[in-house]
C-alpha cells in the first residue's frame, strides 16, 4: 500500500489474465475514509509510429475484432513476450506492418490510452527517410494493408469520421501542435 497516493489500495485480486493483459479489482480507501472498488486493465505500453514521406503519411487498415470492422490508423503495436525497448519496438513494428525501414526515428512523447480504464500508455514516434523492405505480418495481422495518404487527406479522414482510432487522432493533433506536420 502506497501511503502518498490519494486513494489507498487495501487489497487487490486478479480476476482475469492472459499473455496480453491482466484485469484487476482493487478494494480502495479514499482520503475521506470512504471505501469502494476499482477495476482496471493492466497492459504493457505500445508504440505508435507516424511514417512520413515529405507531405505523405503511411496508414494501415486492419480488422479490429472488438468493434467488428476495418479501420485506418497509424502503425502501432507491442511486444508481450520480451522486454520493451521502445526504439527497437518502433522500428520493428514499422517494418512489420508497412514494409519500410526508417533511417531517422524521432521519439515525440508518451500518452496514456485511457487512464480511467487501463494503465497502458503509448510511445509516439515519427519515422522519416524511409526505404522499402518486406512486410512481416504477425498472425494477428492477417489482412492488414498499408497505404500512403497526403497529410491533408489524413486530416479530412479524421474530420469526416473515417479514422476512428483515438490514438491516431491524438497523435495527429499532437504532431500538428508541435509543427511536425
């Protein structure tokens, strides 16, 4: 139990676990002494990569089972089976999903995915000076396609609701605010 936190953990139990995530339910005590429970998902951080060719970006489209549809997004992924070096992971995910290698990879920052639900965050990278190689899709990525789009076209896809991935939308906005696109 960490005494300097606003909410103290009284006890914790894992209610579900697989190689990708753990669902916890914690009994908690708030500063006013009231008690309750808090359930959340523990999940390793992932990387999201924005591959850029001049004024064009590479997006990937894949089927997302939880929402039952195919959607465009920036390449992203995680490693469940090994320690995470985010620079290495970003390079590997870029090659795996797009078939490109980056000579220049710049880490832009870190955001949390949905911190009311999960402790998972994501590391944001911009990849430039790209050279083609072979895609190496994981079995979970069967059917994934990649395509280049003009930066303004990506913005229009976000505005029209064609891009629904909140991580992609947040990263695009962050890159605009930092004047990187």
